[in-house]
């Protein structure tokens, strides 16, 4: 144990001695997000939501996959869009005539049957054309499992955009133009096929990797057992828990029929998080039903997910150092879910399901 602590102390001292890189080649490197899939997804989704830029990007996608869908009508763009039991697709685009789903993988590979689940859920929209795109760098040669999806590399996308010219007709000046140009530069600098250079911090990490991995394995085992215990305790209160890497869905089985659930969200890993956010979500296409909107008191037909929850709350006064503290955490969560502010939405869900005979 003493040897390990000495190694970690030495590693921290070496990392603290690494100076700020002055040679960032694109905006993503300035903020250190070049490998952060969630941030790159939000960046692309933002560009797609800007009318002139988004239409050009979508037309580029369609040309690459040899699809004749005409992109000249109004559409809505969502990121991390909830597709029920299929999970969350990175980007979801919907118009009156088509739905385009984009799953973005920077260096990760596809989750188990991920694109197949997405396709099966998307194709339930029988009155619209369905397009599923699997976007990835050429240096990440992962192949989507679903044969209905189309694989597109970032390099293919940028090459097609450059064929159009950087100065897109009607492209606005200012922030949108800057973000578009920087996105192209990001792909060329960070995602193109070339042998990578190792950073100084990566060298230090590599030096201590064996010790770090040993500690990580023990920590992962500990956190997995803590999470499993908490899930069991929550489920003993009458709820079910669907675990995902950075959020948990808390629900009762019938609620899934209308994509209603509570959600716990956090940054980093669950056990070491500093804040747990609790939200009530009503997502998916059921939100478009007049009866659901009436019962829930909603005046729009947009999904109420992470970006637009029905209600939200957060807690910061908790830790998992021992069983007593973990039990207090569970009491806090259940107390919030059963509060009048949150429980009324569960009552609305039950009311709709009972009236609909589901």
C-alpha cells in the first residue's frame, strides 16, 4: 500500500509539472473535448439545427449514403433523444416526412445491438421515411450491427462539405459560421487518418498504468457493488430501476407504455458524484397525443426529457462512505419522488393508462 501511495504521489507531481499546451490546432483542443463524444454530438446537433448550415450538412449525408431524400422542409433536431427501451440515440431529426437518426461514435464501438434497437424503434413511425446513420472517424473502423443503418466517416462528411465550399450560401456570419468552420478543422486535425502523437500527460499515465489499473479494478468492483445495493434498496420501495452509465431510470412497469419515468443523472461516476439530479420525463411520440398532453397539463408536443424535464430537483448532501449514509441517500430520493410536486406526474401517468385500458 505504501509503495502504491508513493507511486501516485510521484505521478501527481509529474502531472502538475506539465505546462499548458500552447499549440492547440482547433477549438476542441483548446477545451480538451476532442475525444469527448457527448460534446462533439452536441456541437454537431447545434450545427444541424441552424437552418442554412443544417440543410447543407444533411444534404451531404444524403449524398454520401446515396439517398434521394430532399432536405428542404422544416425539421426539428434533438440530441440524446429517448427511444423508450431502445435507449437514447445521439441525434434525432424529424420532419413531416422523414426521421433521421444519427449515432455518433468517436473512439467507442457500438453497444450490444444498439443500432438494431434504434432501427426497430424508429421504424414504428410507419408514415415517415426512416434513415439511420452511424457516424465515426475513419480511424475507428467499427461497423454498425444493423444492416439497415448507413456507415459514414467524418472524413467523408467533411470532404463532401468542402466540395460545397466553406462559404455556404446564406450562411449567417458570427458564431454559427465560426462553429461550422471550426468543426471542419476539428475533423481534419483530430479525426483524420494519421499516426497520433502521444501527449506528455499520456506518457506519464503510461508509465504508471499497471498500478493505476490495479487500483481501478478494485474501485470498479467496489462501485459496482455499491450501485447494485442501492438499486436493490430502491426496488424494495416498489419501483424498478433501469441502469445506464450516466443515468438511471426509475419507473413502474406500466409507465413504459407511454415513456414516462423518473430519472437520476450525474456527472462522472455515480459513487464519486457531487450532485444527483432528479427529473420527471415524458418522452417519445406519445407526447403528441392530445389526451396525454391534456392530462399532464402540457401546451406543447415536444419531448420532456433531460433538456426540458417536467420537473427537476437536485441533492448534494450525500455520500456512500458507509451503509447508514447510503440508506439516508435512498430516503432522500424516495422522499423527493413521493413529494406532491413529483408524484402528481406519476398520478397523471396512472390516470392516462387507466382511462386508456392499458
